[in-house]
């Protein structure tokens, strides 16, 4: 069953055919490490992880590269606004380097907790300054760059079809950019290298043939993707906001420097995680939710993964605690089912039935990664009259894409302190001391456990 993916470049679902037979080059834009990644960012990384897993499920080999943006990203995409790293450093009274290291570590912890498979190559923008300088020189040689006011800019007027990815109407938008930066010849031109630092306290600076300075944000992805994946590769991803400016400019630079078209064959973008009024969750608004906050509210990281998988990646996803609770209930139900099936007797494998359910599941995920449909197929399979050991086999098979790590689900051992509190609570209940028993329940809950009273005594369950 062929894999089809929605390509932003053509605005169509297309059959996926990599440039090389079975190997896929995948580049995903990573976080700007000036703050914690929020749940919106994590939606993007979960979508990319599912894409990678779908490719692996379809027997492709995947070389995945993800960057860490630690320099050059300004708060306005169009070369204006504050430097994000500097903003983080000021907020925390640390150096930009310390801020970058701290938030990179925090990001990596989050993706591990979400069972996101690590990329084959991590690359930091600040580790690739020579590659970015070489790319500017290449663009200068081809007459695609110019110097004005001390900075180096990309000349978008020299590129036929500039902005095609975003269907930019070249006369209608971007006027603001010229207004903000008088050095630009054309409204869409963008900085490749800043020499006249906009920020007197800019501490990330490098020597270059164009003067001491630092690279424009878009350059890093072009230089690093091409270094690790070649001058043409298969898939490039990010959130839909990146399609409008960042990716448009990456294409212009890379096709300009390398002369290969298209630089990337398939562009995939996820829609936003939005708040109750439909507004995008963003770091710049200052109000955002992190995985840690969810954990403090009693959710497991994989509850959030389940929540994301419940909506197709190309639809906006509205965040609410109610919807998170419902995802948590389903995730717990799934884990409980796994534990039940693990105890099942072995029997003769039903090859025909396994094949039938695997084909249905493959059809779901190969249809531009329809994860909600695939989850529905999974639940239907679990309710069917299949034998338990076939169900367990299929669950593990489907989990190669879902990524809940179902093969490692184990009954949670109750810690001694929780057992002790539960016993004390039982004694308080026998003595009809309800106040004490309630406060002991609160203590048990705070330790991440639920206690339920039944006919045969109490039962402790991990939240
Ligand atoms: P940033 O750290 O801002 O560079 O963003 C990292 C990734 O998260 C990019 O692919 C963004 O497009 C994506 N992103 C940012 N905000 C959201 C959101 N609210 N929902 C989904 N993806 C987002
Ligand atoms: Zn990028």
C-alpha cells in the first residue's frame, strides 16, 4: 500500500517516492533554545516523530537531521525585533551560551519522555559558522547577495519563483520589511550576515570576510541540511508558521547556491496547537504550557502524545484540560489492556486475521498519517474476537508507529511509603476518622497514586 503525504509545495497529497530507492533524507527544524519548549512545539516534534516512524514502518531507511537554533533568530521573522537568545540571557541573568545549553538539555529530556526517537544527527547553528560563511560566499559568487549598511542580504529579485512554497503574492506583502530595514533593495530580501550588530550587547560574534558579526537565522538550516543530507534531499518539516518565511528563504538560498531544483522534494507542515480562543500557543506571548506543568497536574508525558495522535497533524488542535483528561483515560485504558494481554496464553497464530488488521492499519497511516483513524482501528481490533496473543502481537506492531513503548509496559510496583499511607488510611476508615482518611488520600494522590475502595479492600493505581 503506497504511502501518500501532503506536500506543501504542490498543495496535494502525493505518493511518496524518495530520491534514492529506499533511503530517506529527513530534515526537521529544531527549537530556538532561549526558553522551554512548549506543548505547541512538542506537537510539531511528535508529528515529525510519527512521520519518521511511518517511514520506518514502510521499510524505508531514514537519516534524520535536526538543528538547534542557538544564534541569529530574531523575534520578528523578517529581520526585525529582539534577538531571542539575548532576550533569554537578560531574563535569566546568564550568558547566551549558558541559556542555550540549559534549554537544549531540557528539550532533549522532553523528547525522551515523549518516546520521540532521537535524530541521527543533532547540529547546532553555532557549530557551523564556517559552513554558513561558505554558503554566503557561494551566493556572492553567483550574484545573489549584496552588501548594504554593513550587512549582507539575499537579493530575492534575482530568483524566479521566489516564495512559491508559501504562494507569496510578491507585491502585496512584506512592505513592513522595507520600512524596518532601509538597507534592503527589495521588500522580501533577508539578512545573510549581520555585521552592524543591531544589539550593542550582542555577544555571539564571529570573524568573517564580511566583517565581525553573526548569521541570519534562515542560513543555518540551508547550510546544515545540505552538509548532512546533500544538495538535494527528500523531506523537510516544521510548523506551518515556518512555511511562510523561514522555509521560503531556505529554498531561495539553497537552490541559489547549489543550482539544484527542487532542493527538497516534499515539504510537510503541522498545524498549530491553539488555546481556547483559537490563539497559537507561543513562547513570545509569555503564557505557555510545558510538559513539566502537565506532569505537575498529574499527567504522564505519554498522555500528551496520545492527545496529539487523536487529531490529524494538518488540523488545528485545541488544548484543554478536559481533552487532556480524556486522552489520559484512553492511554491508561490502553496500558491496562497491554498488561492484561501480556498474561494471555500462547496459541496458534491467526496469520490471516493479523494480515487483515495490519492492512487496515497501514491504509490509515499511509493516508497522510491519519493517526486518529489508526487509533480507532486499534480499539476496534482490541474489541474484536481475535485471540489475545494475536491482539498483543498487533498492538506491538501498531506501536511501531504510535510510539507508546507498549512492549515495556509493566505493572507499577507500589512504593513502601505509599503502601504505608494506604494502610494508615484503612485504619483511619475503620475508626471512622474521615478527616484523617481524606488527608491521607490527598497525600497518596500527591505521590502520584490513586486509591479506590472496593468490596475486597482498597486498590492502589498509578495515576
Ligand atoms: P521554535 O522553537 O519557535 O523555532 O519552534 C519549534 C517548532 O515548533 C517549529 O517547527 C514551529 O513551527 C513549531 N511551533 C511553534 N508554535 C507551535 C504551535 N503553537 N503549535 C504547533 N507547532 C508550533
Ligand atoms: Zn529551519
